[in-house]
C-alpha cells in the first residue's frame, strides 16, 4: 500500500512513504531531514496553493553546506514532480492492481512473486502445465515446497508427535526426503522404474530435486509426459499408503503400492492422452513397453 495524495492533510511529508513505496523522504534524504524545521509537518503544511498552482515552502535550521547542494537539487526535482490535488482526500492505494483497489487474487500474485523472486521456478512451471487432477497438482506443490504434514514438519510447527519414525521402515525418522525417496522400502520402486528408461544415477536429496531430475531427463514427446505422470502417481500412492498405515492400520505392501501407481497413470492417459485405448490388463502387464512408447 502507499498514500495517494489528495488534500494533503493526513500524509506526513518526511515520514510517510508517499513518493517512493519503499522508503520515506526522511530515509532517502537523511541529511536534509535532520536540518529541516518541518520534520513532523503534513504535506499541506509544507506549501500553499496560489495562482500558479502548488508552491513548496521549505524551512531549514541552517544554511546548506556546499556538499549538500547536489542532494538538495535531486530532492527538489523529485518533490516538484509530484501532483498535489486540491479536491480529493488522501487515501491508501493498493499497488497490487492497476485500479488501486485491493483484491485477493492480486494479493496472491504479489505473495507468489515474492516467494520465487519475481518468476516461477522451473519445477513449478512444469508441474502446473501438466494435465493432472488439481488435487494431485496441489499435493505435489506442497511436497516440493516442504509443506506436507509429515511428522518432521509437524514437529517443526511445535506439535507433539509421540512416534517420529517412518511408518514404512522404523529405522529412520519420517521426513519428506526419507519417506518419498530414500526409504529402503521405496527405493526399489524408483530403481525398477529407472531401468525402464535405461537411466542410471544417484537419487537427489529432496523431492523437488527428484521431480526436477525427472523433468530434465532428455526424452521427448509421449515418453516425457508418461515419465512425469509416473513420478506424480508414485509419490501420490506413497502418501496415500502412508496415511492408510497411520490412520487405518494398513500394512506396507510394495505390490499394492506399485499397482496403485500403475492404475493411476493408466486413468490419466485415458483421460488426457489423445487416442490412448490400451486396456488396463495390457497396460499393467507391459508397463515397461508403455514408457518406451515413441
């Protein structure tokens, strides 16, 4: 927000951010502020309207030194370039929308730009342009941003967790890196699927890096899309199984997890891939060939 100057009665000339939204004139010109006799004046008290328009009336505690002349010239140029309205009241103006009016979408856009430094990260762009159900996209975004309610994240939020161990393998703590990538019960699934594409290498540390690794592999066309679908389906299936174990006393079943991911990808291909007519039995029994499809 910033002040939009109207009748000048509410805005403090030196201390409010009415010209530059990031800093006041007092911070921008500290030497001039120190020697000003009008430090607490509103804009209205800093000048008068006459036949020629608005005229500034500055008052200083002493004469300006030679080394302050250039700063003063810049100060006067900046101030005299401002339009002082006589018939309007001072109001707050929202900078997130050209209309100056606040809206929730414009606030969201500002927050998002702040988070990613003014532009969306590559992994996020890849995610949001992928045709998948919205709940999967939101889940993946939370996973890559470290926002899922894993035991470690809940502990960071000062919630009391009696058992911090991984529900799949009790030899490690449950955090996103372990649960989705490095758990010894999960790694065989990734190794198996990497063999379909003849891909070799180590697993990255974080889910976001893992997703980016899948997105950056040099494959094109349908294979690239299906490969990305597979990563999304596996991570979603891992999370669903984790919750069934914690809240419904289910048991870890690698085959069930694998089959869930295969079925999810098949449903997405039927929905989002043109001319995909492969029967599920054929797809599930020839999964490797499904990812080698050109």
